[in-house]
C-alpha cells in the first residue's frame, strides 16, 4: 500500500519534541527563551472564530486515539453558555504508550499554551488537568508549570491584558485505565467512580458537572501553538491528505532503540522500526507489530510498508490509535500475547456492562486453556465467537479494545493456536529457548 504523503521524513523538522532534550526544558524561562507563549499572544489578538477556523484549516485530528477533527470538536461547544470547561487528559494508560508522559515531564508549558489557546477559542474560563496517579514526576512538573504560568500572567485574570480569564488546576487519578475514556475521566474529576457515561449527550453539550466541556489529549494541545505560530498551511503540508501534521510514535518491544520518535503521519512502519528504532534486536526477524497501542489489532511483518495514518491503517485492518508501536520478533508466542493483553483489559474493565464484565473473563479463561496446551480446536472458534459477542456492543469502546488482541492474533497466527492445542505446548518458545524443564510454558520463565 502506498501513501499519498505530502512530505518526507528527510525534510521533516520535529516541533513537538524539539526542546525536550535541552537542559531545563521544563522551566518557563527555557520555554520563553525558545519563543514560548508567542503563539498565545497572537491568538489573543484574534477572534475566537478566527482561531477555530485556523485549527479546522490545519486538519488537526485528535491524538488520543479516536482521531476526531479538533476544529469541528471546538465548533460543537455552544457559544451562548455562560460557563464552559476545558479538560486536559493526561491519563495515559494504554500499554506501549508513553508520549504524553514525556511531553508533560519535559515540556509542560507547550501544553499549557495550547490549552490557553483552545480555552480562549471556545470560551472556557476553567481548565482541569487530569493526570494518571502513577506519574509522580508529571504531577510535580504540572504543578510547577501552572504556578509559573500564573506568575508570568499566562493564567489567571485578564491574561496578557486581553480581557480573557483562565483558571487551571491539576488533579491526580487513581490508576484506572478506563479513565482514559473522556466521560469516565469526567466522572472521576467529579469525585465519582471512573465509569463511562452514555453518549449522547457528548461532553461538548453536557460534560463536567453538567456543563459544556472540551476534552483534549496532551499531544493534541501541544500541536496548537505551532499551528498558530506557523500557520495552518504548514501543518496541513505534513502527512497525508486525510492525516495531517506531525505525530509522536512510541516505539517499544524488540527493537534496538526504543523511545519516542516524532515523524510525519504517513511514515511507514518499516521506516519507524528499521531507520529510527534501529531495527529488530539481536538480528532476529520481525514477526508482528501492534501499530497503535495494545487496543489496536495486531499486524504481521508482511504489512510493515503500510503508512502510519488514520485511513491507511484502517484499510489494512488495524488502527492508528495512540501511535504506540509494539514490535515483536520471531521468538514471540502470539497466543501468550493475546492472553496477556486480554488479562490486562479484563482486569481494567469497569464492570458496568455484562459483555465486558463477564465476557472478558470467559475470553481470558479460554485463552489460558489454549496457551497451557489444555484446550481443544473448537476453543479457538469459541474465542472468536466470544469476541464477536463483545466487540462493538459494550457501553463504551473498551469492549472492542478487549477483543482486538485475541481476534487479530487468531486471524494472523491461527496456526500457533492450533499448535498449542495439538502439541500441548508452544512450538515457538521451544524453538527459541529450547524448552523449559518440562518442555512447557518456557516462554513464561
């Protein structure tokens, strides 16, 4: 599959991550010295409607996983509401995803500036930062950055003498993966259990405390100052026709150089893995890739020339998600991959609806039997039947995330599931590690 890419990585200049390795990058003095808050000054000199149009023209889509057009989302916010909120989602809990954490720890003022511009555009006078409870350094960096922004006049009353007011505070979550879903995050912010809400109404109509609320991911907000500073045409000139701008890809797994890589949308998995992440470690062969975080369907090594964009990955049977690329080499047992990821999603289910609460347990139990060599061939089809009865019909998107690992692993590597059943052990792990003491479960050492 070829990309209709509008730019190449050879001429690409990182912007979201350009300052994160500089000494003191988290400090406001460093940010100001690098031109920080200049975009905010420019934005406050224009009308909110003009800012919204700039974001629409840029083609910016949400970087939290759904990929919804940001400018359209801003237009959904009612203009006549007397009080509106902005919720900043830093609850990064998707396995394999660590881009937002690095931005917050290394360059938080970039996000505050983006939040200020977004709040001004939609008329929100109060911003709530929700951060994953385990991100201890991130909480400290957020708290310090917000305090410094107040001190320098970028938050509070009459910001930069524009007449616009914005109050901001940071709030820690309690470690629930489900709170990454926007309405579950709002419930948690209200002091309730982090359970998803039924939509509609959407947060733009009835969000935090029942008031119109704009919810955005960290990376999405970080893009906004650069769009204002450089213009929407610059942003739209990066990426593909339907997926515009730069994207931070979190690369982990069996690669020589794991880490965050900012590249244009439309870059291929091959380039990400072999050019930027240094290739598969120990000279082994690539076997499988999860392209967008643990909730996105697994792809095979034969698909690594697929461009990393919303539309191309969907056409290939997967999703861009958060852009978290998890690389697996030839020693990986795909049955074990499906089992472990299903266990994670089953554990993180809020339990609100029966297909997710009960179905996730049954799905995990079936995978456990097959992985231990205690299953039967019909169990493989039962797993697919369970997945069909869960994905797409649950209260929130968790159901689809839950079944993607098992369903895609069977689709791409059914022979491994059948080998576990027929031979009573994992052929892949025996070949890789020459077997455990009893010849079974050697990949669990």
